C-alpha cells in the first residue's frame, strides 16, 4: 500500500535540514509561513487517526515531511478531496476497506490518513516515474480506496494512481476531477451492468439527491431512460419543493419523498407515470434500505433487477419471499472498488466518458460545500467541517479544496 512507501526516513530528513525556526509562527509572533526546503523535502499536513471511532473524536491534524522522490516515487500535492459517506464509515471502522496504519509519517504509534477520493498534481517525480510517461504538473486520482486523501501532500508510486491524460483533463476543474472516480462511476455501472434498459424504460432509485443519485439521473436522461427518484422528505415544504425542482431540472422524470413512496395510492400513481404500467420499471438502485427500499422493490416489474449499493438509513433490507419466488426479482449488491479492481481499464474508460460529458456540458457538478484548506488552516476547523457532514440535511457534499499548501 502507498503508505508503506512513504519516506521511511522522515526523522533523518529533519536531521539533514539546516536548523530553521520551528514552523510555529504564533510563538515567534510572525504569521505562519510555509517553509520550502532547498533540499527538496516537502512539508505536509494530513487528517489522521490512530484508532477507529467517531471522526471528530479520533481525527487530528498531523504535520510531517516528505523526502525528495527518487526512482519510482512521486510527490503529490492534493487539489480537491471530498468527504464521502464511505470515508466516515472507514474512520468509524465499519467499512470493509481498511486504511494502512503506519509509523512512516514520523509518529511513534501507527496512524492512518483519512479519505479515499481526490485529485492531486505531481510536483516532483523520480526517474522511473518519468520513464512511465508521468511529468510534473500531471493530475492523478487514486487507483483504489485506502490511500488517504485528506492531506496536503503525499508520496506515491505509479501503482497508487491513475493519470488523467492531458486530453482527459482539458476543461475539467479540480472539483470535477476530484469527485469523478467514485459516485459517477457507481451510477454509470449500475445503470449499465445489471440489465439492459431500453430507451423509454424506467428505473427507480432512492437517495436521489446524493452524488450517486444525481449522477444516475443525468446519465439515465442522456441514455433515454426514465426515472422515479425518491428523496427524504423535508419539514420545510418549500425546501422540499425546491429540491424536487432541482432534480427535475437535472433530468428526473418523477421525484417523490420516501413518505409518498409508502403511501396508499403509490401503485396508481406509478401506473399513471408509466402509461398504465405498459412502460416497465426494470431496475431499482438502493442506498437507503429499511421499509422505503421494500416499497421501492414493490413497484418493479416482474424479473427486474434491484441493486443495493449503500446503507444510509442503517436499517436492514427486508424482502418478502414472494418477490423472489413469484415476481422473480433479482437482488444484487454493487461495490465500485471491487468492480474497479477487477476492471481497471473499464474504470478508466468510464471516468473518461463522464469527463467528456462534463466537457460537453451534459453533466452538472454536484453541489459542494467547499472547505478551504490553506497551510495555516487549523485542525479544529477542518475537523469541525467533517463533523458537520455527519449532521442533518446538507446543501452539498463537503469537499476539501486546497489553497496555498
Ligand atoms: N457501493 C459503492 O460502490 C458506492 C459508491 C459510492 C457511494 N456509495 C454509497 O452511496 C450512498 C450515497 O453516497 P454519496 O457519496 O452519493 O452521498 P452524498 O452525496 O454524500 O449524499 C448523502 C445522501 O445520503 C442521504 N442520507 C443521509 N442520511 C440518510 C438517512 N438516514 N436515510 C436516508 N438517506 C440518507 C442524503 O439525503 P438528503 O439528500 O435527504 O440529505 C444524501 O442524499 C452512500 O451510502 C455511499 O456509501 C456506494
């Protein structure tokens, strides 16, 4: 894993450096300034944890140095890294993909860097990396989970990253590149890989306001599929209506709340939407579970597919046996990390396809709550923002945007 490849000699690195004032401007009554080493050592900060637990309780901002890259190593400077639900689950210790706990970031006890997705630029690279076609200034995203992306800088190998070719990167913002590899890919593969929807056929999904949900709406529209989109109801009706309109503008045909989905009249409403039931609802995408997911399955046509990819409500998924026996509904799970590991070239092609849609203005950015991370930004501020993402309804996905680091 990448973290094993991080400079094994950060302590030595510090010994080699000339004696400098400690980077604590506050003590010297000076503004904090970033020290750029003449010896090529990069100063870095990362949100790390030593134990699994509630993110605000276990996260801390850790500073360390990265030695100059040689051979197959490169130094990355992060540009944008989202806070995804899986990142939170990983810190809580309930995500199947575990990060690497390491002492290579100059700590006595092993720590792990949080975050799984993001885009970084190469700021220095070893000879072997150059021979593999990488250059300074290239943008890369992480090949798989567990690298640790909530950090200003990192040392990586070519095996840790996927390069965005110059052509792929053209016209793409750091926010788009930093959020393209998980959610849009998940929506894309789920719409394509479990059944072949024909133009005019329907899919239904919950969590429709999520990054995955918004991507599915847009991809579905582009490919000619119709969609029923289930959102969580809001106490504030005007906020609920605003969200419904927003998703319709993205391409949703129908947007309903989880309460409306479980209401008495839903079968009749569904018939109305689908031309008396003649247009089939042949695919369901579920990231919520609980009763609302069961209600969603009940709207599917016989022999349809129901794909579960998340568990936002933390409720189990309950399926009446009749759905399996008589309606022949096929239940699947999907995990983009496993899919990408088995299909690395398809992953790259999927990302390239979505980036192309961004370029052609066929795909809109997800709403984000930008969290500026400058060199001086305090750990408490960053951790408070992570805590915010755990609470209530949000206007956008939390996303670290790195400034002068
Ligand atoms: N299996 C995979 O490969 C894969 C890949 C990517 C994502 N995922 C999963 O997909 C889901 C969405 O991820 P994302 O990154 O797209 O999300 P996101 O953009 O961060 O948004 C989170 C979504 O979860 C909803 N939500 C939060 N708490 C909920 C609850 N208690 N009950 C129902 N819905 C709730 C929110 O609803 P509101 O809009 O009402 O706030 C929001 O739409 C997560 O479960 C994530 O783990 C899975």
